C-alpha cells in the first residue's frame, strides 16, 4: 500500500469498525487453538532425544546462510546478469533472492512448520519457488503451480530444483489431478489469479467457493490452506460478499491472510450443498 492510500485509510470511518474487533478476536482464538496444538507437539519432541535432535536440525535448515549454501551461486549470478535489465521479464524484483528467501523463512516460522513440518506442499502461483525451496529444506515434498512463460521463473525453479506444473488457476476450472497426491499444506502468496486488479473480471464468492471445494478434496485429513491476498482497486483485500464466505469457511481471517482447514471446509461444504446457496461448476 502506498503512502497516500495509508493516509486515506487512516482517516476513513470504516477503518475503525466492529469488524476489526472481530478479526482481533478471531486472531486470539487462532493463537490459543494453534498454541495448544504446538504445545502438544513440542512437549514430546523436547522430551524425546531423537525427536529433539531432528527438530534442532530442521531449525538449522531455516538459517539464511544455510539456504544460500544450497544454491549454485554461479548459476544464480548468471540469472541475475541475464535478466537485470528488465528486457526479457517484468518480474525483476524476484531477482533479489536474499529478500524473498528471508520472507519465505518468516512465513515458515509463522506457520509453525519447523516444529510440525508438512510432508507434501502445494503452492499456487509459486513464481520463483522461494517458499517451496525453504519448505523443501524441512524434508517436505513440494509442488508448484504457475504459468511457465516467464524466463526468470523458469530459470529459478530449475535452479532451486522445484517441481512445477504449468497451469493457469482459472475461475470454475478444476486444478490438475497431480497424480492423486494429497497435501497437508496448500499455499497461495500474494494471489493474482483472482484478477484482483481488474474490476470487470475479478472473482466473486462463487468462484472462490469452487476453488475451496476443489482444494479440500486434495487435502489430507489434517490439511490446511493459507491464502495471502493482494489489495483490490478499492484498497481492500476482498469484497464484503467474499469476506462473508471466508468468514464462514475459514478458521482465521487476519487481514490479507486467510487460513482454512479441511475439517471446516468439509463441514461448511455440506451446509452449502443443503442450502443450494452457491452454484455448481458450469452454471454460468
């Protein structure tokens, strides 16, 4: 958000609403819920010598210097020199590898993945693959989904050894089968596939509902989804309609970040089917 938008938002009446208070309550509930689960995981890990050793080893893999040591620096330098001018790709900001890896490490820590590492991770709109590369150091099997036309992204995912499926996440279109894989974590950072900057084609609640149902089928029983939204043209992360959908189907709404679990998605999907509130695929 640029400075002028921040100032406007600060002086908007709707900035200070009961909705903000509700979000804070949801955040507190999530912290208490996830904190309890973390404690249950931490205690046996700390008391068991072998598990404690594995945990400390995973902590070491999330050190920025360790991460960089896993990257072929000669090839990284070549990629930077090739695309730094911006003539071949508009995504030159992702050439700042240290910045984006550090951000990915923050995301890993916030999600508690070092203590409770995922086995199989899917990242929608994986870009250069930095988040998946950080998670991969924890021993996870990772898969990215993104368009395969940008040379920076293509070279980076090859350099980092990230498996990627070339696919455009599209409204009301199911994702590929991915060989029947089930994921315990699905992420989408700084989401662009919802046409967030195009008023005429931006996704509506039905489109998000379709995607959530599709993703839920691909989650393990304890799986979860993490969305990180981009601001729309009006400065908000989603419309009121979509916010109501997310509020009903998610476990946490914290500003741009929305977290869903399979248990809640499945429970709310049954309710949707009974009410008939949302259209099925191809209804339009």
